[in-house]
C-alpha cells in the first residue's frame, strides 16, 4: 500500500464543530443586541406614516369644509354599529372620498388605513381613524351654536306692548386642542400614554395625551 505524504505547507481550511458553534453564538448575541433597535426603527417608521396620513385627512377635512359653507362633515362614529340603525350616517371615508382622490370607487382610500391597524377597523368600517362625531356639522373655525335663550322683556312704549328676546349662546372649541381624527385603538406602543395619534382642527398632528387636549395641565 502506497502512502502519500501531505505537503508541510498545506493547511486544513474547514471549520471544526466547536468553531462553528462559537460563530453561531456570536451571531446570536449580535442579533439580540440589534433586534430592539430594529424594532424601534420599524415602529417609528409606522408611526410616522400614520401621522402623515392623519395630516392628509386634516387637509381633506378643511377642503370639504371650505366647499360646504365652513361646515365639517357628518359621519358615524363606528359605521359597522351605527348609532341609529334606522337612519345611519355615512362613513367618513365616503364623505371625504373626493377630497382624498377616491371619488367613484366603493373602496376606502388607503389613506384611511393605519399601518399598525391589525384589528380590522379599516376593513370593517372603512377607516382605522375615529372621526370626532362631536364635530358633526360644526364650523371649521370651532364655533358651535348651542341654541337661543329667549328672555322676554315686555314694556309699554307709547301705549304699545313690545317684547325683546335674548341672543344665541355660542361656544368656541379651541382648534389647537380639538381632535378631528384619532386612532381607534392604541396602535402605537409607547412607554407612556395611550399609543394613539391624532390630527387636530388646526391641522397639526401628534400623539394623543392629556396635555395635547389641555395644554394647561
């Protein structure tokens, strides 16, 4: 039997099992260190996309109001469960369809879908964003009429009985702190707060917090 000698300068290039396990362990440690940062970056990107969409909806709402005598839309809070099933209001996505470039289609525009909506609000109700029904039909400038207080004051003037009445009570909703749209649920994980985004009547967007609704807190 003939033996062939291995040249002294020729070295083995294959990994041993131990070396392979060490490499895998190092890769696992690096991945574990990077995963939280990757998750935070992904959540931040989704949150930014949501805020951009809310900003577009704020603009669309203002365009609608300008075309309708300064009045805001009227729509259901939750179209799948209308407040009055006998006389349901339209979906906000349908009311604003032309303002978001979706006129003539029965499908809701993608601008109404929050990227973090995993609960089916967009598919069931046409929007991941809750419309503030308290603003149904109100003025875009924030003024709301609460009706007229009639205070009769009868006096005799020149032998004629005359009556005078009071004036209309009006309150003003601060556009800076009055929401138009907000996430239905806490779609965006945060260390503190509800995890909801909102667009306000004046057009600015941000996370929903007690301070955003009342800066005096």
